[in-house]
């Protein structure tokens, strides 16, 4: 008696699974975060000395804001669309 071999069912990916989760707005926010981070590193190197306002105050603030605020915001941001309410049957649109 021969064994019946079952083939694995291939599941098609839907259009939702293939779409990228990040949109253009997300990449723009992440790009701004990268620019803020680069400005922080530039401020760290700009003073020339370790003791100064830029390397001690401005650079760490820019780096923390870039890494801890803007980049995560760019990853988590999702644009919400508000759909207009449809009139119920028997109501006047307005």
C-alpha cells in the first residue's frame, strides 16, 4: 500500500503583508532625526576644546532629542484619516 504524500499548502501573501509599514512621512521624520544627530556630533566637534557651551550642553541635548525622541517618533508615526460620517437612512445629508 502506498502512502499518500500531502503537499504543503502555499499561502499567498495579501497586499497588506507585502506593503511597507513605513510611509513617506515616516522617512521624512527619520531623516530630520538623522540631521539633528549629525548636528549634535558637529556641535561636539565644533568647539575644539572639551570645556565649552556647545560640547557640554548643546551637543548632548541634540543627540538625546535625535536618538530618543525624533527617530522613535518617525518609526511609530501613523497618519490617521478621518472618514466623514455617512448619513443614516432617512436623514438629510448636511
